[in-house]
C-alpha cells in the first residue's frame, strides 16, 4: 500500500491492500504454472534492475561516468575506518539480517513435488543459487560500498536511486519504487504458495483436518490457499484498524514478523540433521547418487555451528533480542501443542495394543 501511495497518494491503503491480496490469491488458485509465471516476471524485474545498477556502478567506479569522468575507484572499501570499523561484534550482528534475507530458500524442496522433472530442475536451481548470491548480493553491495562511503549511506537514502540519478537516468525513484513493489509482491506470492502447500501436507498427514487437503479441478490445494489468503486478509484488516487507533500499534507488526526469524531457521537445522541421518541409514543409495553435497559431513557441522553462533549474537544484540525471544516463546508453545497431540494419539494406540495382547492371552489359556 505504501509503495502504491508513491504514485497514487490519495488511494486508500485498505483498498490497495485488498486489491493486491485478491490478485495474488487468484494467481495461486489458477494453477502452479500461473504462480510460477507471476514469480518469473517479478524476479525478472528485480534481476534486470540489479544487473543494470551493477553495470552502471562499475562504469562510475572505473570510468567516472556521472562523476565528471573522474573514476571513483575502490578506496572507499578500506577508507573511513577500514574493514570492520565497528569490530567483529558488528559483523556477527549483521549475520542475523543476512540469515533472515535467505529464509525461504528451502522452498526449492517444496516445489519439487510440482515439477515435471525434479531431478533436473532442482539440481539446476540449487547450482544457480551460488551465482545469484555472487551477482545479486555480493556484486550489488560491492558496487554500492565502492561508490558511497559506508558511514555516509544513511544520508544517501536509496543507493540504487542515487546511482541511477548520478548518471542522469531520470525517474530513478519511480523505477526503484516499482522494483520494490514487485519484490514485496514476490514475497507475498511465495508466502501464499509455500504456506498453502505446508497446510496441504499437514492435512494429508492427518496433522490437521482433512478439509484442507481438497484439490480443485486444476489440481491445486484451493481450500489451503483460500485459508492462508483469508488469514492474510484478517491480518491486514487488524493492522489497518490498530494503526488507525494508535500509531504505537504498528510495533505489533514488528513483533509478529520478528517471531518468524528463529522458527525460520528451524527448517535449516532439520535439513542439516536429517541429511546426516539419511546418509547413515541409506549408505547404499549414496554410492550412485547424482547430486551429493561436497565435503559432507563437514558442511553440515559448519552450517549448524554458524546458525548457533548467529542465534547467540541475536540474544546479545539489544536490537534483535526481543525478536529472537518472541521466536523462542512461539517455538515452545508450538512444541508443547505438538507433543500433547502426539501423546494423545499414542495413548489410544497403546491401549488397543494392550487389549489385543490380553485377548490373545485369554484365548491361549
């Protein structure tokens, strides 16, 4: 809603929010292909913009384009306090933000179930992740911190906007606003897709009501999608009402969102530990496996240790302490509910087994 207000300042937030939720819900209801197509174009907008910014930025650095043809060079990388100007603590504090940025990458595994050739598609996607990180994250940040001193970035505003305007590209602010809008819609689109598939899987596994495992004629979990979209709409309405009542109520969104940081790491821990167990129990399958992770099991232990270090520094950092604490509370509550339910399911099974043994014993005598 805020991004749309850039072009239409008089457009009510509630109206633009509902329109966007409806569009994304319909895209997910049509088919998995429609979701993929929408996600492709969202990603294309981001990719083209970032690559264009990197190319323009390199021309500023090497040739001085937009800087009276005086090359900026790379001195900003080590000037103004050099590397780690705020010490190692600042570096480790930043890792929490980085980890949050990559949460959702495990969606590759969920998508495998709706891919025509998962062995080829998933392998190709996993391999491309490395190049995407190098280009879109490291490449873009390298250009930004080379052109602008790190201690002046807060005054710059958007480095993307400033970089484009520096070389005379008019309307850069509108362009970046459009890119950010597509990025936000991409996040919401992926959220509806992944959450609905998780709800569908829980229903199939009898963890929740079988009502959520219903499929439409287009073979999409329409009930699960509508449920997730419905709760997004409820959250949007509550956010709108509460912010109208009190400006401080906007902190509720931050708390709710922050609660996802630690739970978002849980799938990573599960994946890392599951692979260790899987490869031990299925050593025969690993002999001719076409896509084994290199340096196993070193990477599993290294990644697990890295995640634990990030969590430790999140507790130390006052800016993230609340968010990780909320995440701990959320996980404890969900774990208690899970174990109570498991125990309830096990008790009838245990009693049935005992009855069977007693009956067998009576018949024997």
